[in-house]
């Protein structure tokens, strides 16, 4: 892979973090069109990152484009741990939030054999991870699989703690995800002080990493704690801005979560949609 390819794909991922998925994909597609004489690894990397960007858009905007991009990456020769991890995330998303459908946490309505296979794939990714950060991401997904596919709330925190240890000082986005979900368990356990600490830290880490969508979703969780503390005016003001910003960005799932919160829905009751990512 050339230095130019590395810089282009890194820039595309930064754009995706900022919710600029269409721009990121346009950049990658333009780079792809210029790679006819380049080594195959460059084409594989561009196609794989395009699939990553498309999956991120599916997560936040409710689109359904990652499948086509993943197939294109496979055709380009993508394989290995990163490829397998991308496919796991796509399958997990389809299980909890099918395109065009509502968030569907828990085992109800899901084929238990499919859920078991996704869980086994997460275990394999953990066992074959090429480094500590990758192992941490595998642990994180083992946690959300336990939380959101098996409704095993007791098992999940250990995975999140392992993910936090792997991400702390190495990967701000991984640490953010772990803190976000550990804070959710604190909140469910009635420890709002611990939840506030973890959610504030998660918000700051997401912002430092340029994760606009994740920072907005974290702000909504801070609105939840404001409402819990009796500050309804503050909660409404914060959620209103989250809804406005998410609408402008095209992050429709965050917008819908914020709108639900403003209508009185508790987004942390049970396994809520704001816990997805």
C-alpha cells in the first residue's frame, strides 16, 4: 500500500467520523478509479475502507449500503482479521437494527443459532486478534452481543472493562465505547455519579477523536442524567440541540432518539436504541 493510499484512506475515515459519509465515499471512489496501475493491496485497502465508511453511515443514518460495499471489498481481495471484524459488525447491526426497521434488542424474534454463531465469531476474533487494540474491539463487541443479543446484562461489563483497558491511551474511540456502555450499567444500577463520570469522559474522548455522531449520542445520555437529577429544563435544552444538530448532519437515528426523549420516552429503559453504539 502506498503512502498516498494510506493518507487518502485515513482522510476518508476522518470524514466519516465527522458524519461526512458521502464526501468520504466520493474521495475513496475517486482514488479507486486512479488505482488501475497500482498494486493490489492499495485497491483492497480502498475497498475495505469504503465498506467501513458505508457501515458507519448505516449505523447512524439508517441507510443500507454496507452490504454492497463489503461485497466489492471481497471481490477486490480483502481478507484477514479486519475484514472478518467488519463483517461481524455488519451482521450485528442487522440483528439489532435492520435497515428500515426499529431497534430490536434482546433474543426475541431472533434465530438462536444465528446469535450463537455471531457470538462464536466474536470469540474467534478475540483469540486471533493481531494486537491489544484489536483484542479490545473484539471484547467490546462480545459485550454488546451479550447485552443486546442475549440480554445477559451480568456478563457484559467484564468485556467492556477489558475493552477499556485495551483502549486507554491507545484508541480513544475504543475507550469511549467501553466507558459509554459501562456508564449505562452504572445508570441501570442506580449509580448516577459513576454514570456521569464515565459518560462525561466518553463524550470528551469522542470529541477528541473527531467523532461527531458519537459525541451527539453521548450528549443525549447527559440529558438523561439531567432529567434524572430534576433539571428538566436543562435536559430539554440539551436534547433539543442534539436533535437539531443530528437532523442537520443526517444522523437520523440520533435525531429520532432525541425526539423520543423530548416526548417523554426514557431512552435508557431496558436496552434502548441510544445504547447501540
